[in-house]
């Protein structure tokens, strides 16, 4: 069996490196940072870590329902397609910056993309 | 086969098992998630042996030093006593040996102790008086100095513990001291990493300890301290810090006062505003933040946005207890 995406990306070390770069990009983006600042910074970082672990094909137990529930309040205050696209953009830019090969970035992006409808509550 | 000790009970640990396996098999509830060393839900702490390095991968260095580890990645080759992270070690008793005013509202207390006690300068403990009233205070001195602990206690307007300490706590009085807690301390082996330390009020206590620790360990990179107060009279240890800055060319001391015009002896502005304006790029820096909770939260975010890595930001917010 081929090695998992998570291992090919470098496992937990990759998540650690990516969370630092990714969350900084998100906070510096005025289009979306309001969705990421209204709670404790440590809690936010834990959430970003969980998101990246999932996008990297790593061990996680998210269900579509969890994704819906977790983002419902944000949808109420206006979370939409454009915001989701912005996050996807930062995910790609983060991995490019960390010199991840394009085919692996595409795999991770596809996993993140698969949550779109649940995140946006559709 | 080795033995894992949890809550005083012994469990047989098979060669190919992790500590998490051993404890779950014995029906002990240990929080866990991915079981691959990623989610860090199964964080535990060794009470004796140094955990295998694989089980500490990805943890903050300060947690590694305090022997925290991930149970799902831990397959120890020797016996190990383990505990959940919130587990408290036993209190010790310490006796007040010295009391001295440092500023209008901050008092230095030195306590001496006999029992074995491990700490790093900058960590905090809970101090408990005769009737059980307990407050957290940071340790301002280095270990290995004659079994003493130094604290800087700020008098709060309605602070029950701090008012009592200022008015009535006399040399000779015994206090209970909890184990030393927290990640706010110096790390050995990083002598080339520049350090930024920002503190308000008695937030200088842990920072002074960390600075002395760094300098006595021959830290090479720049160390910049910003200590803030609303008024000039709130600054303290000014002479000590100035004299350190004279002795060590890599140590830079910046007292800041928010409600007075700058003079030769201090800068105007809130300590974190001045500090962050002075250092536009914090990429590669280690940052320590101690004192007012709002200052700590804001600075944490700003330091991160200026490039400091999340694992290099150490914060200790001083929350006050109402009443």
C-alpha cells in the first residue's frame, strides 16, 4: 500500500511547521481575520492544528456534522464562499512556502475542499 | 517488562506497549485521541524517569524539561511513575526570612525551605497561609541559592492576601508552597536566540529571574527587557537592572512609564507598545510576557504577527482574585 499523504507530508512535524505560517497568514488577512480572533489565541491555534491535521490526511475524527455545528455561528454572521476561498488560498500558499511538492498540495487541498458544503452549512 | 506506577498503583507494562495501552488496558481513563502523537490529548507527566525522546516530540521545550510526554508515544525501557498533567505534587513548608519594600506597592519576600524542591526562575507557585487563603506568585530568584525563594508581592486595592502580606506577614511565619508550575523560564542550549521580555508591575519578578538565569548561563544573543508602570514610582529594581546592563553588553534595560513624559531615566508609553515599536521583526526571537492579562493577550498576538514562532512565546498573565 502507498504511504499515506500524512506521512508523505512529514506527519506531525509538518503540522507544527504549517500551523505557525498558516495562522499568521489568516490573521493578517482583513477579509477573514474577524472569524479567527474572537476567542483565546491558544484555543484558536488548537483549532488550526486540528484543521491542518485533517487537510494533511492525518488522524482525526471529524464528521460532516461536527463541521456544520462548529461553523454554524460563523455562517450566521456572514461566513460565505469568498471566505472559504481565502482560507484555501492560505492553505496553498503555506504549503508552497514550506516547499511542499505541487502534487501533495493538490491532495491536501482536495481534502480541505471536501468540507466546503459542511463548513458553509449547505 | 517494566512497571508503570499511576496514582500509587503498579501496572505491568509489556515490551511492545505504550503507557497509554498499559493504562487503558487496566481500565484507567486517560484522555486520548489520534494515538499517533499529533493531537496531544494524552499528555502526561513523569514523576521520576526522563521520558523517551520520541514521546516528547512536538511538545514545548519547557514541557519537555518538566518531563511531560505523550502517553501514546511512550514505551519506556525502565520503570516510570506517571500522572495526568493536572496532578499536583505535595506542598512544602517555607518560612519567611526577609521582607523589604521595593516600590510604593511592591514588597520583596524571601522564604527559606528545607525539603527538596525543584524550580526554574520565572515559574510560579501557590502560596497558602494558615487559614487556607491561596494566591499564585512568580519566583524571582535562581535555584541552588541556599534553599530560598524570592517573591515580589504587589499590594492590590482589595487584595486579601497581598494586604495581609504587606501589613501582617512577618519574618518567622510559615507558608505552604505548592510545586513550581508554568513554562515561563529560561531554556538552556539556546544561547544564540535573542530574547524580548515585557513585564508590567510585579511581572518584573519572573523576568528578572529569567534574565539572571540567562546571564549566568552565558547567553550570547541580545536580551531586551521592557518594564512598564503607569507612574515612575511604580518602577523598581531600577539600579539592579541598570548595573546588569552595564556589566553585560548584550542586556538592554528599558523602563517605561505610560502616564508621564519621558525623561533620561525612562521612556514614555506602555511597555509593550514601546517594545513592539522598537523591534519590527521578531522572527527567530523568544518572547516572555508577564503581568497585566490584557497586555499579555495583546502582546502575544502582536509578537506572533511580527514573526515570533508560537512555540517561542511564553506568557504568564497575572489574574487578580476579586475580594
